[in-house]
């Protein structure tokens, strides 16, 4: 059983993540004082490092050209930068679910922080980003989602690239798993996400 509200550990025998969550909420007065999706403040307070932000308002050319955004994210990944991202109130339904153009749920959550774990480029040139929902569930359900035919057709290559980039930290992405870890194209990423914290 989880003792925190949001954070979970894969192992039921570990609870350090929940303890950090509770301590951080207490540091800020209560859970209600935490700003959803504002990963920059949390990282700054936990690490002491100042955070930078990439967003469409400050960097319109970067966000309007997904390949340029991918190049920048890939450059930051190679520098081993800690990155997170969020969706700030764009196409939001009542519960914070992000909707696509057809008003269908995408599996993404607005005003919620995600870890931006990696970038990868497939042999056919497809540029992907690897993301993690810290809740350990609720994932992107569009193109290249764990359940999609695009992912299933490319799963071996995706996992091979990630294994070579992540080394001992690599964890295989499995089809049809709802573990909070997912890939999406940089085009979809730039369409839905509008804040990257570095």
C-alpha cells in the first residue's frame, strides 16, 4: 500500500520515494501548495541547481520544427542533463486528461510532471522521446505507444538503441505494459507538451 499520494515504487518493499514525496509536501506546507507540472521548482529544490525552461513562447522556432527540438533534446541528453516536461492547460478536459483533435483521451495528463528520460532515432529516421509518468501508470496511447502497431514493429530496435545508450540503467520497454514508461514521436511530443525543464 502506498503511503504517499502520487509516488510509487515498483517494489512493494521500498518506500523511500513516498517518503521524499511526503517530506517535500510538508516542506511546502501541504500537498495543496504543490504546483502540478512545475517540475523545475522541485528539481531546483532537490538538487540545488538552477533550472532552465524550453517552451513554445520563449523558443517558437524550436517548437515549430520538431527535428530542431529533437536535436536540442538529444544534445541535452548527451550532456546527461536531468530533464522533465509537462503540459500546461492545453486541450484539457474536466479531469486533466489531454484530448486529441477528435476529442479522444490521449492518455496524457495536463498539469502533471513527466520525466524526459531519453531520445532515440530509428534506422528509418523516426525521432522518438522516452518519457516516464512518475505515477507508474497512465501512458500515451497514440502513435508508438506500447500497444500500437508502430511500437510492436519497432520494439526490438527501440530497446536495442536504448540499451546501447543507457547501459546498466536500461530497462526493456514491453508492449502492452502500463508501467508509466513510453515513447512518442517528437512531432506528437511538440504538439502536446509545452514545457521542458532542464
